[in-house]
C-alpha cells in the first residue's frame, strides 16, 4: 500500500523505520520546516527528516498545511493511507485526502491524556499503566475511532525519557499492524469510551518544584519532566534542574520548612517536603551539565539548612 508518513520528533522515527522495512511503500514524508536550534541557532533537520533524507524518500515541509501548492504536491504522491506520528493538527483538506483514511499514533490509552504531552502527564499523575492507541483522524483532536490499543506497565522509577523510548517501539509495531488491517479490509473502528483527560503542552510554570507538596508527587513531577524540560528549583540564585530522585522509606524527622536541605551524603542530597523528604540523585545547575550528586559535590558545596526555592 502507498503510504505518506507525517511526523517530526524522535518518537516517530521507529514508526517510519518500521514502514520503510515493511511490505508497504513509503512514497513521501511530511515534516516540520527546518528550525534554528541550540545556542548557535543553526538550522537543524527534524529527526524524521534526517531519517527520510538518509533513505532518499521525497520530502515536503509546509509552513501552511492549507497552502494549495503543498496540497497539490501531496496529492501527486497518490497516498492510499496517511500515517501520522507527532506532527501537527491536520486540516480536513489533508486528512480526508487518502481513500483509506488517515491513521494517528498517540502515546496514551485514549481517551486518557488527549493532547501534546501524554507521556509526561501520565508520570506526573503517578499512573501505573499507560500504552499506545491508533485511531482514525477526525476534526476534534485525539477523538477518532480506535483501531488498536496496547497497554504496558510503568516502572516504579521510570522517567519520561525511558518510557518515551519503550512506547516509540511499541507504537511502531501497533501502527504497522493497524495499517495492515486497513489493507486487508479487516480494520476495526471502536468509538472512544470513558472519561477523557487532558495532557496539555508542558510549560515553564509546570516545571518549578513546589516543595510544600508531598514527596511522591514531587518525585513523579521529576520523573515526568526528565530529561526534558526538567523539573527545577532555585539554589543560590541559580536554576537547579533535578532529573532523578526518590522518596526514602525512612526519612529524617528533622524539623525544617519544605525545600530545606536536611542531609547531605556522598551520593545524595535529602530535601524536606510537605509530608516527608526526598533524596536527589542527579541534577544540573545553570551553565553546567547533568551529573550525579556524587560528582556534583566534588565541585560544589551544598550545606544542611540551605533552602531550595
């Protein structure tokens, strides 16, 4: 079957690779326009574009998805089915174009966590299970009829980065199976059922740690934002990102206000929370690199009594 693949982020690359290696023909790839990136603001290809260029697959990178020139070129590819992984909200002019429909891969068990950041919010909310869903695109975002869902347990200390990689692999397999079922004419269309929840884009205000909250909630926030964009607190006037922490089963009963450093050992920094404490294991300060606490303490002094804000 002739497939047009639409995607941008690293999460989409395993799916693109899966389709290239399948019996289907990827006739073209649509990705975001190249953007300046990093401190030097050098123009960078998206992960999906990098893969497509290496495989010599035709590319389109429209600024405007309703642009007649783009729509004309897209139509010339004669895609029978469009496959979407981490792209943009498509207008009807695009998703209604292929005769066999447009299929989207989403990193949650819909209707749970509709939106831009399902992996992050599932961890932030302390979910024990998540998964992937494939569905037919329709006008309202993430509301289409389900083709397949596959669930997986979330590891106790798993971060968003680690869960992202597992779901990307699982999603590629489920997405290919979905398109195979469309090709054979045995595809299922299951209306979404249950109470929807939202997973909006992560913004800076979501990332600052509120030490008045419980240790488990703060650890979940750290896991959900690791490695990017990173949960943070202020230390000595500098932004300190925390990438890995845990709530100890036995914590210090020291009297202190939330955010206060109550213990410093060779490998961790214990901080008072609203209900107990948590132990920081990996962090990064402004201008530095991510490192384990053991390495960080070789070049920095963190004293008991210092307050993280």
